């Protein structure tokens, strides 16, 4: 029964990680359908995103309960819980992005449509590296260097997404759309890139946990 | 036998104050339950006292030949000093209080022998320095194996938990073996108690302090130490235990509070961070002078008045 609590926590953490991944993939499909004017499909997918996010939240609460029943040492416990909180914010970000599209129905000009989709794809793609890094962190092998490499990649992707956001924003304000429409599109792209910002914040938290866990 | 009451009182204050140096970190950080900690400390204090406690009797005995009444007042003076200085929030150590008290009594009775004092003072000075050195070395040695062979988070947590438990039990054993002479050494020297009775009563009185009145000090002092990470806390506690045990074999009772400060400083050297401020070092230096001096003066006047 050695490490029973820790093993249970690890299993739940991986389950939570899968839910966040599923949430991001579904939110990408949601935005893709919206941009292709398949609003009804997008609505269904957005409901699915909402439900996956709720599942992830339930798992997070289960993990918190298990952690405070004595899994891991207090300082590491705090860091893991902070990491979990950050992971949950990624799913929240994906959910809020889908809600923005379907509640506010932004009108994306045709020439900007593929670029919004490209930004959404890039913003959600950084999570794959974070996911691998988190799995490696909880594995039994010492993969510190590999994890650091993966976290660097998250940072590189996030910088690329920031560049895309900057370019799209500039081009939005170059159009002849009315000012209100421009601001609305600006808010929309901010929601899209917010996902990769949150992925990067989580990567930073993981890096801090690794450094603090070392001697 | 009523004369040993002051010794039991001294042992009680020792147990209630010094248990914080042993399991304070683990309890304050909720790694170890308070009840588990005090039970473990009590068991290992009694074991340490009965197995090795006699080693420090000779040193205190050489300071002065006290009568049973003299022993009573010396222990009373040391206990009162501890009580007053703790109340005034000034640093104090039982080891330093009892030495001052024995010499104060010895001066009045004309039996004080200062020849062994240099060895005792040297040990007091060396204890925190040795703890800092041991801590510095242990941090690197254990850390090397820890980083190399314990890579899994689960195993790391278990290792540190077991390490803290081991360091705590070892620290309690060292406290019993080193400090029991402070409690009943004067009675054994005066012939009121046999050495075995001395270590047993001394060990039990320290354990009574641990079991009845240690929670407040343990949680407050523990929180000061837990600002460090758990590995560093484990190393600091282990080095304190090693240091105190080494001085048991030298035959001189030392301060566990000063040893733990040394252990914390040693970890600070490794990490290149300042773990202790100037005030703490100043307080230790003040304690080296004020505790035996206050205790000596109280003992001097008690003996003058009542004997």
C-alpha cells in the first residue's frame, strides 16, 4: 500500500490532463465550425466543451480532497495544487473562447477568417507539449531536461501566437469596418490567444515546481 | 526525596522547551501529527537518557561537590532562570543555566572548581559551529544520492518523511542522552540518587514536559524553521541530532536550540542564502553569558539565604 494516496492522485491528475486536452480539441472544432458558418454544429460542440470543463472541475475537486488527506509533502502539495489550478484555467479559457463566439457571434471578415482559425490552431497546439511535460513530471524517471525542453517549446509557440495576434489586430484596424466592429474583433482575437497565454502560465508553474523540488 | 522536585521542575521546563528543536518542523508543517511527535520524543528521550545519559554526569560533578540541599537549590536556580528568561523572551539553555547554578552554589560552599569550565565553554562555542559544518556536509552528501537515485516524486516524499522521522527520533535520543545530566546530575553528584535513578527520573521528567506543555513552543518555533524546504529542514534537524550526540560522547551537555540554529545556518551556506539574521547570532552570544550569570547569581543567593 506504499504510495497509495500518491498513486491515486497521479491517476486523477492524468485524467484531469486528458479532460483539458479534450476540452481544447473540442473548442478548436467549435471555432472551426463557427468560422465555416456551421453554427448549429458549433453550438453542440460548445455544449460539449462546457460539459468536459465541468468534468475536469469535478476531478480537480477530487484531487484537492485526496491531496489534503496526506498525499505528498506539504510544500510539494501546494505546488501541485497550484499547477492543477493553472491547468483548470486552460480549460476555462477554452470554454470562455467558445462562449464568446456563440454568445456574441462576432462577424469575421472573409479575408481574416483563415487567420482567426490559424491563431486558434496555434493557440491550442502548445498544450500538447505541456501535456507531455506534465506526464513526464509525474513519471518515475528523471526527465528534468526533457521537460525543460518541452516547456521551452511551449514558450516558443506562445511567442508565435502573440505575433499572430499583433498582426491580426493591426490588420483589423486597417479595415474600413466601423470602430465598434473593430473593437469586437479585437476582443475576439484576445480570447483566442488567451488560451496559449494560460498554457504558458501553467508551463511556468511547472518549471517553478521542478526547480523547488530539486536540491 | 522532596529535594528532587526542583530537578523534576527543571526537566519539565527542558522537555516543554526543547522538543520544538526536534519535531517542530514536521509538526508545524503538518507532516507529523503533534500526538505522534510527543509520543516518539518521550520514548526516545527516555531511551537516550537511560542508555547514554550517565556520560555527562562526570563533567557536571567535577564543577562542584554539592550536598543534597545544595543540589536542590542549584536545580531550583536553574529552573527559575529558565522560567524568567523564557518569560522575558530571552534566549536560554538548560545546559548553561545548570552550569551557572552549580558554580554559584559552589562559590558559596567553597567547592567550586573552575578547571573544567574551559572545556565546557569550548563545547558551547563549538556546538553551533559543528552543527553548521555537519549540516553543510550532510546537505551535499545525502543530496548527491537523493538527486541521483531518488527521482520519483512519490519516493522523494517518502524519503523526506522517513528522514524527518528518523532525525526527530535521533534528536530526541540525543536530547535525552546529553541533557539528562542537567536535570539530575547534581543529585547524582551529591549521592542523593544513583546514576540509574538519575537517568530514569531525569528522562521521565523531560518526557513529562514534552507530553504536557510543548505544543505552543513546538508550533511557533517550528514555523520559524519551516520557511525552508522540507529537505533542508530534514538536514538541519539531522545535523542537530548528530552534533548533540557527539557532545554526549565528549561528556558535555550542550544547547539543542543553539545546535539547530547551527544546522539552519549550514543549510543557508549551501544555498547561498541568509537563513539567520544578525539578531539570532547576537542572541546566542548573549545567552552564553546571561544564562549562566543569572542562574549563578540566583543560586548564590539561594544558598546564602537558606544554607
